[in-house]
C-alpha cells in the first residue's frame, strides 16, 4: 500500500510535468563508460543554484576579504537586483501554471527589501542593522520558506524555514565567523533543495495549459504513481 503522503524529500524522478520540463537542464558527466554524475535541473532548481552561488560569494567576501562595506553594498545590490530579475524570468511559467505567481513576487520583495535594509544600515550607519545583518538574512530566508511551504503544502520547505530560524540562535556560538556560517547555511539549504525532490500539494487543474498539455501532465502523474 502506498503512503497517503509523499516523503518529505526523495531522489529526483525524471518523469516530470510540463511546467517542470520547460527550460530544464539535463546534466550528465561521464568518464569513458562510467557515469560520474547525472541529474535534471528544472528552472526552480536553477534558481536555487543561482542564489546559492551568489549568497555564498557575498557572505564569504564579507567574511574573508578586506573590501569596504560601501563598495560591497553597491556590488551586492546590483547583483541582487540581477538575481531577482533572473528569478522572476525563470520561474514565471511554472508559477503561472501552478497559480503561484504571487509567491515569486513575494520572494522578490523579501530579497529586495533585505538588500534595501542592508544598504540603509551601511550608508546611514544604522548600528541595529549592521550588528544584525546575518540574523536579518536568515530571518528573511526563514519567512520565505515558511510562506512557500504553507502555500504549497510542503513539509520540506517548512522544515527549511525552521532550520533557518534555529540557525539565528546558533550564530551566538560563532560570532567571529557568522558571515561565513550564514552564507553556508543559506546556500547549503538551496543546493540541497536543488538536488532532491521535495514534497508538494497534489496536482491541480492548470488553467493556462491546453487540453493536450493537461493530458500529458495526467499521464506523467499516473506514471509517477507506479515508480
């Protein structure tokens, strides 16, 4: 008998719905006749990887390199804006099909608000912001994960949100390395989500798809039930 709920996370399946296959990347690394690594990355996964790399870069530079805060603020604000635009571009079709376009804009608003608060703290020398940059970004990530997890009924994303909240408290034990730790927590979580399949609410009737596309998704769903 199959469980009434899918596992929180599991290895990725290659039988995907149309909105997941759209713009997906198939990665296969081989050495002679041996497959070293094989995976499929949907556009959602691509966004996770993009933000993981950018986040790790930002926080690692803040921790390890003696660049001025004002210079970093300018560079990272520009990079964040580019990342937000790329995120909206990559996820719009998926979000329209899943009726979750508001969620994409929520993430964009959270990220840009965090960047704005960070810039204000740096340029206006707001101590309360400067002393809490790491808790600020962990809190933003936690809020985004919790909103996403609740809206799409994903226990995996709710757990990720709770992990980020708990991580705020753990920063007290590594104050000298809090920027690097924050970058590793945020980027590590994103990379994990990009590598696995996480649970989500059952399929819905997708209004923006044609009848042929809906039939394709139903067939894909039936095949996944037998895997």
